C-alpha cells in the first residue's frame, strides 16, 4: 500500500538515524582528523610520489587559438590609464587656450596694425615676397617687422600699350602685388 507523504518523511528520518549510517559518518570524520605531525598509517602500502603533468619545454610553443590571441595582446602597445588620458587632454587644452589668448591679444592692439601700400618684391622663384613688403611697411611706420594681413594686386603696363593700332605683346604688362595692411611688432 502506498505510504502517505507524511509517513515517507518520518520513515526517511528514521532510516538515516540507524546505527550503520552513524558509524559510517564517524569513520569518515575520524579519517579526516589525523594529526599533521605524524603521517597516517599506510598498512604496508607505499604510495609513489605524485609527478607533475608533463609540460612542453620552455622554448617550445603550444600552438592553438588561445596562444595566438595571447601573442596578439603581447604586441599591442600599452594603453594609458583614464587619468593619464584626461591629464594629456587638459594640458593640450591649456596650451591651445594660451596660444589663442596670445594671438587675440596681439590682434586686439590697434596700434600694431598699420595700413598703407607697399609693393611685394619678386623673389627668386618669380613669386611675390609679401613678408618683405610687410616688413618694409611696418618699418616705415616705426616698427621692427610685420606680417601681411591684406594684399592687393594691380596690372602695370608700359606706355606702348596706349599706342593706337599696336598689338599687345606678353612683355608689355606685369602684375604687381602690394601689402595694404600689416600686423607690426
């Protein structure tokens, strides 16, 4: 006849408390409690010392996916910590702000900006040298040197162009560049 669930629990607790189970538990507990100073009795059986598992020699690599991924990570450059990155960004921002402030302070001083008209001499490669023109313009106003802010160009022709019926030749006109305003120091 099937037992009721209540009877099953009562039966299982009674069976767990039987003397053979208690004796077995005592034997397991006693076996694990040998003193550490003396080795447990071996009953004439000697154990062989445990040998570590064979590992590949140090020079030989273990091929495989994980080994290749490890090599890839070894080749990566070391990354900066977040604090180092923030410090680098802050120092760059400070430098940029200082440069911008210096530039604005130089531009904001109206006494160092001069207006005039000075020709840019032709350099050795045929291009106009407006740096030299800006320097000359600033020196004419009492400053040491300058940077051109605004330039202008004009075509200068010889009087031969004005002769009626004469055809214009390539050497009759040239383009001159002028510095019209400069930032002087």
